[in-house]
């Protein structure tokens, strides 16, 4: 079966799930949010990550249906969090380039959030530099409209694109996510350390918050905390996990 057809079938048979990875405040160690990461539990192929799904979906146009499913599932989980009393917990959702550039995104978001009674300011959309710079004028309007609604926007994989600084100049964003590739050797590679500390300083000067990705060790966390990085995400805190497990994780942390 073609991968494309498999994805179509999977949407119908509810084989997709959003795993949740905690995002932690470096001030006090508390969980302030979670990133939703797409997983596919296929009856024969097993558990598959987005790297096999997203490129095929982007190419075939299926990404709009899939992205739609992701948004709906994320908002449904936010409604569950509200019922569970996880007040103020933020949900971060990855957007694909095609989702950013279609016309359906804003009305779809308005509808989903209103129907679920979920506070838009608890939703964050992660956009990569390359997706945003594909059509900067369109992105500028989109990000304005998101901001008017109170929806947050984060730059994902910051520093790995070719247009980071133009992006900061052009767009109204809330948060920078420093890519994990700059974090891995942060204690031993002076260049990585310089890039990370300069990014934090620049972001703060612009009124943005900073989240470091791929934090795996206590030493990396300590370095980031020393350099006043706001938040972190990575295996040190927790791996991405199914929603039921995330709920238990949050209950234990209460
Ligand atoms: O856990 P990880 O292998 O899940 O994620 C790999 C990449 O796939 C990440 O860079 C992330 O941005 C992307 N990704 C994960 N979930 C989604 C999703 O729901 N939609 C889109 N467009 N990308 C996703
Ligand atoms: O959207 P984005 O590229 O930021 O997605 C984050 C990716 O990084 C996902 O594939 C996720 O599973 C992965 N990830 C999350 N925490 C860690 C970590 O501590 N180390 C590594 N190597 N990968 C991580
Ligand atoms: Mn992301
Ligand atoms: Na990233």
C-alpha cells in the first residue's frame, strides 16, 4: 500500500495520537506546558514518528487533513486538561508550511477553540523559519491575526534555518525555541555556548521568551539556568508520552 493511502486509512481508523512532552520553567522546575508530537501506531509498521509521515503528507496535500486532525486533537486535550484542573497549562502544536499558507487555519482555530471553551492564550503554534519565510507577507498577516486572538507563536528549531534574524525583524512572535543541536555540547563547545547565550540576550532585549530544546543532562540545564534561559524541554525532564501517561505525570507533580 502506498504511504499516502496508509495515512488516509489511518486518519479514518484513528491510528494517530499526539504524544506530549513537558516544557519546564527553569526558574522553579514546574511544568508550564507540553509540546504535541505526532505518533502513528500502525497495526503492522508499529509506532512511527513524524519524520516518515509529515514529508509524505506534505507532498500529497494530505497534510491539510492531518494538520486539521492534529489541531482538533490538541484542542480536545486542552479541554481535558481544563477538566482535570491543570490551570494555565500551555499546549504547543507544530504547524506545517502548507497549514501556514492555506486560508482555513484561522476559521478552523476560531471554531475549535470556541466549541471547546478553551482559552486561546493557552495555545501556542510552532512555526519553523523556512515555513514562515516561504511567503513572508502572508506569514506577517497570519501572525498578526493569531496575536489578535491571543494565540502564541514560537519559532521552532531556531538557528537551523537561514533567515533567523529577518524572521525576528518581520514577525510578531512570542517565543524562540533554541534547537537541540546547540544544546548538546553547550558546556564544551565555546561556539555553541556563545550562540545560546547571545540568542537568550537578544530574545530578552526584544521582549521574547526562550525555550531550549533537547536538554538531556543536569549540567546542560544548569548552564541554561545560569544564563537565564526561561524554559527547557528534553529527556532530562521527560520523553514525549501518551496523553494518559502525561495526565499521571501531571497528577504526581501537583
Ligand atoms: O518527536 P519528534 O520525532 O516527534 O518530532 C520530529 C519532528 O516532527 C519535529 O521537528 C516536529 O516539528 C515535527 N512534528 C511533530 N509533530 C508534528 C505535527 O503534528 N505536525 C507537524 N507539521 N510537524 C510535527
Ligand atoms: O518540533 P521539534 O523539532 O522541536 O520536535 C522536537 C523533537 O526533538 C522531537 O523529535 C522530540 O522527540 C525530540 N526530542 C525531545 N527531547 C529530546 C532530547 O532531550 N534529546 C533528543 N535528542 N531529542 C529530543
Ligand atoms: Mn516543535
Ligand atoms: Na525544534
